[in-house]
C-alpha cells in the first residue's frame, strides 16, 4: 500500500469523525482510564524514588499500574505491604 493512499484514508477518517462526531461514552471511558493509568505510573515512580532510600522497590508493569491507578495511594500501600510481607 502506498503512503499516499494511507494518508488519504487517514484524512478521510478524520474528516468523517469531525462531521459525524465520535461516540461520547466510549471516548470518555478511554480518557478516564488513560488518566488513571498515568497517575498510577506516577505514584509508582515517586514511590520507587523515595522508597529506594529504605530499600523498597515496586516494579512498574501493567498489573501494578492498574492497581495503583484505580486504587490510588491505598493501592500503592497495598503493593508495598505485599512486597514487604509476602515477597
């Protein structure tokens, strides 16, 4: 497939979405989920920066990001407790 055809298809899809509009509920759900996952990554990053001083480290992967993103600071605390007491 040539690059001109791909670009034309992408522009056509963008124009259709601009005129018709994207469905609101799925886009809102995807946006909120993305923001929560981003916040989860930031929580884990700062926990690893400050927890590294006392020897705590939680790996940043999909599972820990989802737990910390959707549960917030309680999720990070539970992951730290699991790391301390179980692992």
